[in-house]
């Protein structure tokens, strides 16, 4: 039997936030206002998304689907860039291209090859794009954080290597590789515990909607692999292209390490 939440019952979920607020106050964590604002913002955004998706699903069109996915990519790119203000213009362009190209290519492969479905069907394209692009955004944010930290923590070593004639590629490769590893860790860690420790969101949602667990498992395994590929491709492409913008044609650094440190601190 399907169970639908009415607004009154749904409102009770916000009562649980009082637990977090109480813990924050007890621990003197000055993030209560941020939590409330984030929760309200999430609620408004999801309600608006639900209304918009209802319209798109009722009026299926390749244009609506394409524009919706494009907006996802652009907004995800904006959030990543806004948290890494030290990036130069060309580096930002590579970040946008990496998120868009990796996310959309994995999405197309998933729908066309794995599902053998219509790529413009909003029922498939939009939710899958949300999961793929959203995780790519998180991975890109983590990867840039790691990359920026490596640059600032190894500034003396970098300058010494440049002075003896080392190529930027050889200097940057270890930082890029570490950033890709750091970006992949949340996805890998979650995969290790799935099925035993936790049931992932997509699978849980399908089961609650009445889908057979065995069918939900297949979809969940497929989307997790797709997400991990998208995250890996996004970070790898963006950083391998982006680091080249940090040097000029004479292999001189064109960035300020203090700007990187300050840019990572800004919200």
C-alpha cells in the first residue's frame, strides 16, 4: 500500500531540526543561522523544482529537458567557482567544460546504452542528470580544495623545482593525482558500505514508490558506477587543463599563493 505524506504530517519533520540546533548551542557552534537559512533555502528550491518538473513532465519537450539540464550544469559550475575565487578566467572555463562534458556524456551513455531509452524523456534525463552533475559538483569542489591546499603547502618546493628547470607538468602531476584521489574518496567510501550499512537514496526512493527491490538494486548499481566515472572525469579533465593556466610560456608562475589561500577561505 502506497503511503503519501500530507502537509501536516510532513511539517513534523522540521521538529527534528530542533535536535541539531540544541546540539549546536550546547557545543557553541555558531552555525545555527546558517542551518536555518540552508533548510529554508532547500525547501523553497525543492518546492519550486517540484512545480517546474510537474510542468515539464506534463509537457514533455526536448527543449525543456535540454534547458533544464543545461541550467543544472551552469548552476553547479557557478557554485564550484564561487567557492574557489582564486581561479583565473581560463581555469574557470575549464571547470565549466569539465562538469558539462563529463556529466552530459555519462548521462547520454547511461540513458542510450544502459537504459536504451529516449534521451529527452524528462522522467529519466532530469533526475539522472541531477545525481550525476550534483556529485560531479561535489567532487570538483573537493578536488579544487585539495589542489589549492597542495599548492600553498608546497610553495617552496615548487619554486625550487622551477629554479632547477623542472617542467610544470612534472611539478603539478602529483598535486593533480592527489586531488583526483581526494575527490573520489567520498564516492568510494559510500560504495564500500552500501547494501550492508545503508540503502542509497535512489534505491530507497524506488522501493518506497513500489518498485521491486531487485530491480531497484540494478538501477542503483548502474547509477553509482556512472556517478563515480563522472566525478573522476570531471576532476581529472579540469585540473589537467587548468593547471596549465597557472604558468606562462616561460614556465613562470602567474598566480599568487596568498590569493589561493584567501580565495579558499571565502564563501
